[in-house]
C-alpha cells in the first residue's frame, strides 16, 4: 500500500499536468486522496515544497538515463534512444515545461534550481558533442563557440516542444514523443561528418 507522501506526489503530478499549478490547491490535493489538510502539510508545508519534490523525482530519472547513455558508444543511436526516453520522462512531468514561467515567478528558490539544472544539462551536451567530434561523428566547429550556439538552440527546443504539442498534436503520448524526438535528432544532421551522416541515413527509425 502506498504511503501518504507518495500518494501526495502522485496525485499532485496528475493535477498539475491536467489543470495547471495555479488552479490546484493544497486542500484539493488532500481531498483527492482522502486525507486531511493537516496530514498533507505534515509532509509538505507548501505547494512549492511539492513542486521541488517532484522536480527531484524528475532529476533522479534524468540522472539515471544519463548514466545509461555514457555506456553506449554508438553516438547517433544512443542520441535517438536517449532522446526518446528523456522526452518520455519530461512528458510525465510536463507541467514543469508548460508552466515554467509561472513556477519560476512564484518561487525564486525554484528558479535557482532550474538555472542550476540548465547548467548541468548544457555541460552534458558539451561533453557528448566533444566526444562525438573525437569519434569523428560530428565535425569540428566552423566558427568560435558554434556549439555553444547549438546548445542554446537545444535549450529553446527543449523548453518549448511540449507546449507546441499541446497546440498542434492529438493526445496520443507515444506519437507526440516520437514526433518531437525525431525532430530533435534531425537538428544534429548539419553538424555531422560524412561518416556521421552515412550512419544517420541508415537509421530507418528517423524517416
């Protein structure tokens, strides 16, 4: 049987995703899982505390995925598989993406967490790209800090694809994740070497 703390986080995630953070109250969460308001605030004093706990869940899953990725030496296939899994994780916690402006305005502490996580994410992409260049799969930069610009493009895409999907796509989660994962991977094509492009074009999953 699930403990109250686990039930609170599970129900909060569902409500935040479906109704939006601003439209969900602590009392509503408590009522949904049939516990008292005082019982809920014993575990989480504020809604922001719940958000921080959910963000930690997201980070834990992302960190585990990053560890798995480092064990795969096939850069392009690993990139595709990791993107699919990563986008699936993000979609489970999609309110963070769709409501990032509201969440960070409401809490400076959460904003700082987001900023620190973004630094880690950028560092991970720098490392992956540097290794791909060494392996001869991605080309060297054509101008100074070209890949820093590309990583900035990645951040913008990562912060917007879920919002885009809610406007332009149906509600089939698998189709949404596959569509935007493949679109993301194709952003890498202009940066590949001939060797990288040849391998890329052999992946039927991308076309």
